[in-house]
C-alpha cells in the first residue's frame, strides 16, 4: 500500500500534495495518508476525500493520525 506522510508539510502545501497523491494512486487504492495529530491537516484531508468521493477510516481506533483511503462502498 502506498503511503503519504504529511509530517513537516505546511498546511498551505498539503492540499496540493494530497490531491496529487490521490490522483496518481486512484487506480491503486487503498492508500494510507498520515496526518499526525494536526486537526487542521485532518480537516484538509477530509475536504479532499469528500471532493473525490472517497472514504477514509483510521488505521486503528487508537491512532487518529493515520487514515486508510478507499473507494466508497
């Protein structure tokens, strides 16, 4: 599974990086995107996921800083 780690990525650049990563891996879903504990970064991710009509779930119930992105069911 391809992963994108957003640690050390600015909020200003995050939207472009996330969008490009999703587009380039759209045929290889699921993917993992690591936001860390940043609520702002998670919000940016959610808005892009919604735009692409995808689904995101935490990788683990105790880790809300890493998400699996997949097609909607």
